C-alpha cells in the first residue's frame, strides 16, 4: 500500500508540475521587452488615434531643469524605422558638447536614437511624409520646450553630424544671438536655381509635375529672381526668438505646407531669403552628411508619385490600431 501511495503521490506531483509549466508558458510575458512593446502601442494610439485634423506631439523625456547652451534638433520621418534615416549616436556628441540638448522629432515609435530626447510628432492634415518632417525642421521654435530651453538651435538632417569643435559652435551661437537675421547657413554647392530644379527632377528627388508647379508659382511673384542665393538645407543654425527668422519661416511654411508644389524646400527657401533680403551667417564645414545613414522608401532620399500621398497611406494603416481601443 505504501508503494502504491508513493507512486500515486509521484504521479500527482508530476501532473501538477506539468500544469504549472503549461500555465507559465501561456501567461503574458511581463519582461522589459514586452513592457516596451506595450508602451510603443500606447504611444501609437496617442499619436494616430486622436482627432481627425490635428497635430499630436509627445515629449518622451522629462523637460530639462535649466536652459541649454544650444540645442541640436533633427527630424526623421518615414513609413517605418527600417526605411528611415539612421541617426548617429548623440551620446558621443554629448561628451564633446556639454550642456547642449539633442532633440529628435519622429513619427516612428521604435526609431533607435541613442542620446537623443525623443519627440513623437504627427499632423494628420498632411498627405506627404516629407511635409511631416519639414514642420519640426523649420518651425520647431513654436514648441514650448524648444523655445524655453534652446536659446539657439542647430537643425541637422538625420544623416548629418557636427564636424567642428565646441569652441567653433560657441562662436556661431554668439553670432546668432547678436544677429539681426538670426540664421546661419552654408551656401549650396549649386549656384543656379534653374540648374538645381532640373537636377532635383533628374535625380528623382521630386516629380516633374511638382517642379513645374513650383516654377510657375515662383515666376508669378513680382519680386522673384533666379539669382537668389541657394543654401544647403541639410543643416543650419537659428535663434528661435529672432522675429525676422520667425517671420521668414512662417512665410515659407504658408506656401510649402499647401502640398501643391515641390516637396523639396530649396526653391521656396531660396525665394524666401531673397524676398526678405536675408543673408545668413556662414556655416561652411560645420556638419558632415553620410549617405550610408540615409533611408527612405526608395533609398537615398529618392521619391516617386506615391510620395504625394505617403503620409495619408501610412495613417490609414496606423488607424487600424485604433480599433483595438476599448
């Protein structure tokens, strides 16, 4: 009898142990990785499931205690993190630029951007993903965190990185604070706007139809001239509080954001600076751009007709997660 009871007890222990293992394997995985996935889903719901015609901005990090000396601001937007630019590790820069802030505006919640303060941003009114990225590029000064903690902003594309010393940047920062125009930029390698517009189409950076619409609009402006100076828009510095810079960027945005013309910002910005008679402080050699870091649906910042509605298509897919909200 004792042997039978021992065997029975052993079988019961084994069956209970098997039941426990089965229950554990079916239980939710509350590992940090799974918690991160839950957090990302929550961010997407907040970003894409709110109102129909409004922008959403989520500062993922707590605000700094004191203003920075200056800030580096970038913007990476795309249909997925895998098809977007790959930002450089800002932790390396933070050692070289103490008391500087690093803000990354993006619509992809899983973008790997070490060292950056992540700012999730999306405006459901736009059809083009490029337009989404251009808002923080030109109008980040409108956001309270940037305005309050960044006396000077250095915008740089996601595939760019600083190439000068802290002392060099401090010199430009001081000039920007004292400047009447509040803007620093490097001149574009292409000097002629006509050639640049032709090259944009040839290199598949925009469509012929969009560029033709841009040309017609520019030529209708009474003060437009093809002699306007082109500047490199992959990076520039500005004083967020400068009224002339604010006025110029708002003027630029009022036309560009209509999404009726080219999504490339060089032609409109060339005219904007000419229109306001603005000459930026020189910024040659302050940044490097790496094509290896560049992404995009077609790679290398190339675009096609589908770019006209890329954000619209993207949002329709993202809206599916809204159905999971109770």
